[in-house]
């Protein structure tokens, strides 16, 4: 497939840069140093999440790219997205799916740091075959160059992206009112820019939609969905409580989209860059829809265990840490019988 | 609804709840913001049985009337439990009861044993005691207070009973099995809006039918916040309902409600319109005080929510349909609404999640529903909360119907109405003068929908009658139907809409009938008007008595110290005049004869117990009497001063 049109003009790139800045600033504004400490205090959930995010997700991306026979640039982009850390979007979806927001935040912070080490390793591991294909086609068309994943560039773009996050945290510490504003604005700006990009892509390059193989669409949609599915069952099989299960599931499927734009723009160049950006746009669009649907489903299914968790923890908040809430026999689902607080209140554990 | 306990009477409800929910908290009392004292279902029942045995030992007979004079507190419910377990009925009243009422109630109900909450009440009852020969025992609830001679302490009566039960006293069990569904569980004296107190006789079967028929999907993880006066039937039905599904009732108060909502995160509560007006004010103030960007985001969110919900209401046929609509109009509008719904959906989804959720967290964030009753909820408040995503279900009823006749269901939420009648309940709309049935009436178009008239009700919740007042009972019932005295209409989606109280209807000298409530609610939308009452019976035109919001005038820059000064201030008078003009103009849908021609500012506000009932309804006759001279002056010249 020929994919020569330049997808983004200079002003689009500038807009993207602004968006990345605003969103990462918003992400930082929602974080406190305590969130980082929480990771160390309760490492179990974060560890399971880590396995799911950096173990399962890249594998899913690789699997999808291979099965659906992705063109190499799209494949690299998909794997890149699969290796990304989580973002704040997942925290919001976790909140509405009645999952553990605390765990979601911990996973976001942990994965953002861990990505510095994990992303280069994982990319090397999974993209080998695809980079070779690109090198081959480049040599065929007369070039000498060999295509390699720009590891150092990726690490430095990741670090660069962390700058606004740190700024956001600084704002949160000193001007909490501004921080809240930054948080609210970030999500809004994100949606606006994605819609703008989609719209302009549609107007300027309508043929792009037709040129993109159907498999790529399936991959862009399927990556998130498979992440939700495997994240859910992986954590469930490990005996995690429903509250955390929903958080891990969403955190696994939802990646930090803006970071992918940053990495692609800063570290890759044509002929692969436009295709990669295109896939990132597709993923970012579809993930909002799929995670909305999944969230509504989780929200409904999680109603009972969430109500139990809420009630139990409010009893502990108001009646004292050592208060034990005993529900009538047969009321609690099997998985919650030992601990209706779902691992959040030590006093509930009786075994 | 499968989690609710089914029982034949309230005593059995208490016992079955204890057997099922055992150590779950039934009630919680506030010690401080984050420190509450729970009482479990088991403890409640056991203590209740102890107290009941103690009362029986003191000579309490089955079906006797026991007085409880107390505001909301755990001991209240303990007394209620004991009274039910002993097969008797209670006569409750709050601390604000006047001496006259106290005497009337104890005498009229033939009370021999009375609980009093505080030392102050104890002293007042003691003073009346020599005129009340039947009154034998006074029991003091407040365990910190010192009892006077001849008064027993609650814990002593409990101890007495607990000792007896330890020795195998089974009288409580016998009493419970002797309760019949037709027995009274309570006798409630309503001060109402007119006349002397009436004793409403409510049966076990009345309350049990309410517990069975109230809408809602609750279970033992629910938390219910209690703010309304417990002796009022609306609050009581909610507490019994809560017992039936195993929830915990948290006793809050008007002063601490904001804080308690955030800490308790209630899932359900009963409330009066005034509470929602206060919350509405507070939310808007909070928005105004927030960062400018967030203010803009809030307004966008509210706007989107309004668009979204209005289309949703249209598509699902859940909007106020006072008149029959042409099929064609609906058919033509439908695609437009569907289109708007689809376009707005993603934006609404985002703003709902990012902005409106923060607002909802301000009221705890866990509310599944709240029922507003005891007065009409102003339409703009109603809309506001439903747009916010806080489902306020407005209900309608009266003490005589223990109390719910109809309520909006979450799935049947038509803003502006009080919903369809609850199960097992029938409603009629009747022409008040002639007694002709307007709805249901097959001879009228649409079986009588959108016909205005008096509401009559029939169902298992309707009272036995007024105690020792067969004449009034006979007047209130007609062919087995209870005449509510309220005006209403059945909308075209089968919901009841309340139009006003037929007794408060103002008939102008021109013969035009005016319902003052909608006009008053409209006027109260102004920040400058705290409370108001429309007057003009038998006059040429309407006028209004206004309690101005003094703090708003101060904020507007008026240098005012007292209400008297404010009433005379020319600027203030000008502002009020403009407000009245703006709010009740014919452009706003008010008819010509509904125009307010003149007004007076009152030097003091309407207070609960004086001009207002406990549910903030204006006692019109009291206000009319008290401000007789002002009203006379308003209409002295026969024509308005400022026209």
C-alpha cells in the first residue's frame, strides 16, 4: 500500500504538541507525591497490573499485528502503543466503572516511570521482524539505509513528556485551584484535538480511510478490547477482588495516547511516521468509544460489589477502624465473603 | 425488590429485621463529623423488647395510646419499637409542640404513659399534669438529664423489663401475636394549615402497605440520611421502609446536613423542597466562587445536560404533557430530537463525567434517589437536580394516607409531576362543587385526562379515620374515597400533577380562581425574596406579602441594619417591584388576573411552628391573622398604589 501523503502539516504538529503538553500537565495536576508512595505501600496490585500492562499488552499488540498481517509501519505503531504506559483517561474510566481509582493512579504512575526501561526492551523484542521488512523495502527502492528503532530518541521523548507532568504536580502543590482547572481542561482539549485531527484527515485525505486495510481498523479497535479482556481475566485468575480487577482491566487496555504522538513525532521520520500517526489517531478515537462501552458494562455489573465495598468502608470511616460489618448469610457473592471491603480495610479480614 | 422483609405488622417487621440483619447497623447517631455510634438490628430489637416488657409491667395495655414527645434521636425509634412490640399505638409530636397542643393531645388521645425527650418538656408536661388525671407515667429519654419526682428514666424501665425477660417473661411475644392488621400503630395529630389538631388514626396495614409499595431497589448496603422530623409520617415511613431492606438510618440535622452528606454518602433520603432549595443555592454559590474556566465548563455542562435530557424525555415520552398532543407533531419532532440526542451524547458524556460528577460528589455522590415530599418542589429546582443527574423523585401524599399516594419512579421520571399512583392505589379527579367524577370518566375525551379537579384517593394506605371525630371523618370520606382537598390533574402520560390546595384557592371579587402557590414559587426564585404569600381573597386584584432576603440587599450595596428599615427603604421597594414585574409578567405565562399589583415587605420572617408547618408550608390563616393590618392597608384604597 502506498501511503505517501504527509498526514500532518506543521500547524497540526504544533497543535498536537500543545495538546500533549496540556494533557500531560493535567495528568501531573491530578497527581501528588503520595500517589507514588502508595505504589510502594501496596505493591501487589501494582505488580499484577505491571505484568498485565507490560507483559500481556505488548504481546497482544504483536499477536494482532501478526495475525492481521499488518503492514510493517502500522505493526510497529501498534506494538509501540501496546508498550505505552497508562494515562489519566484510564483513571476517569475506572472511577465511573466503580473500580479502584487508587490502584489505577498507582498503576499510571508506576508504569509511566517503568516505561523508561520497559519500552526500549519490549520494542526491541517485538518489532525485530517488522523493522527488517522496512529495511528491505527501503533497500529495494534504492536506499542504503537500515531502519532501526530509535531507542535513545524514544527514551528522551519519554523524559521530555515527563516535564509537563512534573510541572502539573508542582502546580497541584502550590495552586490547587489551578490544578483542578488544568485537570478538567485537559480532558476537554484531548477530545477536541482528536476530533479535529480526524476531521481534517477526513477532509484533506478522505482516501486515507479507504486505503487503510480493514485489518488495521480491526487491530486498532481490537488492541483496546483485547487489553480489557485479558487484563480482566488475568487478574481474576490471580484472585484479585472485583474492585481491582476492573481497574487493572481498564488500565491495561487504555494507553497513554498523547505519549504515543510525542514519541512518533519526535523519534520517527518518514516514510513510517505518517502511517504511525494515523494508527495512533485511530487507536485514540476507538479507545474512547470502546472504553465508554466497557465502563458502562462494568458499572452495571459492579454495582453490587461496589455498594458492599462503599458501605463497608463508610462504616469503618464512621464507626471506627475495628468495626466489622457482617452481612446476612447468602448476601455476599462468594468472592467477597472473606472480605467485603475488598482488601481496603484490614479489620475486615477475619481469616 | 426481593430484599424487602414481608411482615403483617410493624412489631413483626422489627423482629424479622433483627432475625435477618442481626449485627448490621440499623441506626447511627452523630457524635461528631466522623464519629457515629451505631445500634444494630439485634440490639434495637432486644432493647425494644426490654422496654416493652417494662412498659407492660407498668400497666401498659394492648391498643393503648402512648405519647412520645421528642425530636429525632435513637431513643425515639427505641420507644416506637417498644410500643409496637407491646401491641399499643404511639402519639408522637416534636419538641416544638405548644402547651395548648400538648394538653389537647394528651387529653384527647387519652394518654396514660408519655415519653418526654428533655427536662424542659418534662417540666411542661408536669405543669399540665394536674389537669390531666389520666396521665400516670412520664418517662424521660435524655439519659444525661436529671429526672424530677414522679418521672421515670428510660434506662430504668429498660432494666426492669430486661430483668423480667431474663426470668422468662414472654408477654411481648403474646402481645405481638395478638396484633391485628386493623390495629392502630400510631395516632398522629396534625396541626395542618387550619383549625385545631386532628388525630389521624393509622393502622399497621397502612404502614405495611407503604413498605410494600414504595418504589426503589435497595438492600442492606444502603445508607439513609434522616433530616425531617421523625414524628412526621413521611419520615417515619422512610425509616420503616429502611428497616425492611436492612439499611442504616443516620440521624443528621439541618445544621450539619451538608457535612453529613459528604461523610455518610447516603444512597437514599427523604427530604422537603426547602432542603433542595438550600442545596441548589449552595451549589450555585460554589460554582460562582470557583475558577472562571471551571465556571464556563459548568455552564457548558449544564447546557448540554439540558439539551440531552430534554430530548431523552421527549423520546421516552416522559415530559409534562398537560394537554393532548397531535400525533403528527410528535411524529415530526421525533427525528429532530433523536438527532439532537445523538449529537449531544458524546459531549454530554464527557461533561457529565468531568464536571457534573464533581457537583454530585458535593451531595455524597452515592444517591440512588431521593424522595421529596411535604410540599411542592419548585419546577426550576426540580429541573436543576434532574439535569445534574441527581434523581429527585417528587411524591405526593398526606398524613391521612400514611402518606404516599403517588411518586415518580426512576424509570417513570416525569419532571413537574408527582408520578403515577403507587401500586394498589386508585386516584379520581372530581369536580369539587358538584362531585362529578372527571377522571376516570369514559364520557369525557381521553377518559378525563387533563381535567382539573379535586384529588380523591383509595387504597390500603388510607387512614381509619380521625380519632373521636366521626363527623369530620364522614366529611372527609365519600363512598369509600378520601377527599384530599388538593387540586390536581392527570397528565397524558398518566402522572398526577398537583395544582394547589383547594382550600388555599383565592377567589377574587371578579370570580376568578387563583392558585397562589405557583405564583409564590415563581416569586421565590428571586434572591431578594425569601418567602412570600399571595393575598387577595374577595378583592379586585392580587397582592403579596414579602419576607425580603436582607443579606442579598446588603450584598447589592444597600446599607441596612434591620428588616424594618429595609421595608421602608425606597431602593429596596423599587428592586422588589421590578422583581415582581419581571417574574410574573404575562410573558411568563401568568394570566392577567394573576398579576401582582401591590406588595408589602414584612419586618420579620415566617418561622416553623409559627407561620410555617414543620414541612415549611405556610399556615395561611395564621399569616392572615397576624398581618391583618398590613393586608387591610394593601387594599385600603380599593386600587393599587403603584400601577
